[in-house]
């Protein structure tokens, strides 16, 4: 059992940092995607079921100078109430100050209070200690359930911890799940361990690849970033995406992998297009011999078979980044095939973690979210975790 599960929150006021940074319609303020809200429901419900009360704090968007109507968390109150089975959610039109303290002080067991957007104060992102102390006075215990902000040393995600003793600091279920899944892959991976790294830029993934060279047996590289590796090896890539200032780094990564006995798999062939558009003319070509005027926008049939064979032999799988421009139907075959292979390997007993915005979007779009072991909501936080960095939001609870 976890520390959070074991704790009885009866008569405790739990101050929970949640990630309610959801998309809102600019005119109606309707919520476009409530998955982040749904994710934290088990954490909230556990506390309420124990006989505790809940004070929720979150950011929303990037307000520039204080309060802005379109970034107000008041737009979430009614939907949150529905998600909680009709419980009335109280709202404080500030996250600190007299009104917030009064509402918090009067909370009864089973009641929920949502605070106004933390980022209406510059002090939140600055990690201001005085602001963190003011927030801490709204609860008896602090629960961090916002993995998406765990890589930020903000007032509510990390600095606030010092105002609660270690036994009053917790991960909620979202954070517990994320940390457990990430540690399973990074520190307890059963071999063979394949990391599937895609996306547009090598520069975004250098650190994660370097860290995985110490752990993975195989690294599959797809997406636009693959063409930087092909060019680094002297290949012809037409007008495919390439970071010319990263060619030496790509060469260096290939050499390091060879020295460590890690197999790097680059796509043998590509679906190529004469233009970056949904109605472009398409063909296939070896990925290291793409004609002038053409660009690789997806992996092709041989690469799909090549990658699928590696994935199906794996016991641990990390997937971060798509294989092509999957937003366009013409160029989603490769990403869909990889999702299928990961799902099949999982069914055969492998542990699979999908992390990073585009890969998560892909497994959701293609209906594979329930067919992999874990889908991370973390984005940047998960990426930094796999780069080997210490995340302030995790360290703050564990200290």
C-alpha cells in the first residue's frame, strides 16, 4: 500500500496541487478536454471518503499581468461538481487573502473548495517563499497530484513543502502512478528494453537518448529527427527535416551506442512527399536516399516490419514521440503500426510506458490507451525525468 492510501484524512483539510490546466473555449469557456480533471478524482474522493475536506489549487494558461477572465478557474466549478457526483464545489475568487482563508476555515468534512488561478500571482512561478507560506495556511496536509508541473520549482509545486512536516506531505494517486511507472522503466526495466524515440528535433531528445544509452538494449529513432542521423552518416535526405547544427552530436550518439553495445534502429525506408501538406504527392524511398525536392514524412513498410520485430521481442518499452506527421491521415500509418506493436507486446507480457504529448495523443487517437501499461500525462515533466534530472515536485515530497 502507498503512503497516501494508508493515511486517514478524517478531519484533515487537504491542500491539493492539481493540474486543471485544461483547454477552454475562448467565447463560451466550455472545457475542451477534461481528462486532467478526471485523473485526479480518485485522489479527491479518497480524502472525502475518509472524512476529510479538500482545498484545490491549480494554474490555468499563462496569464500575463494578474487576473484575466479567460484564465479564471471559476469556469471549471460546475463541471467539477458534476464529476464529483453533484457535490457543491465552493470557489474562492483569490488563492490567498481573507476570502480564501475564511472559506477554507469554514470547510466541513466532505466539502470541496477550489481556489482561483495561482498564476494570477507572479510569485507562483518565481517560487516565492512568502507566497508559498500563505498558500500553506489553507490546509493541514499538502498533497501534490500535479505531475505535469513536477519539473517546475514553483511555490505550490515544491517550495510549499517546507511548511509541512514530512509526514504531512503526500503524492496523490496521479503522482504515485507516474513516479512508479517512470521508476519501473528507468530503474527496474526487464531486458530487452526498447526506447522508441520520435518527433521532429534531435535537439529536443539528446539528453534523453544519452541517459537511455546507459539503460536500454535497443533505441528506435523515427520521426523527423531520424533524417539528421541519416545526413550525419552521409545519406541523401532531399528536403527532409534536418538540424545541420546537430550532425556531429548525432554521429557522437551513434558512436556512444556502438561502444555501449546498444542497438540504434533507424527506419530503413520512408514514405516521402513532394510537399508538407495533406494532399501532397507521395512515394517511398530508402531513408538514406531520398530524391531532391522530396521529404520523409513517415516510416514506410520495411521500417514498420523492422521496428515491429524489435518491439515484439522486448520486455520493457518506453515510447516518446511519433514516427511521422500522424496528424495528416496520409502519414499516420507508421505511428499507428508502432502503437499496434506496443499494444501487442504489452499483451504478451511487456511493460510499456507512453509519454510525451504527441505519443499520448496518438495512442488516444488510435484507441490504444487502454492497451498499454501506462500513459503518462506529464509531457515536459516525464521528458526531464527520463533525461535523468531531479524533479522539484517529486523531491519536495520525498525529502
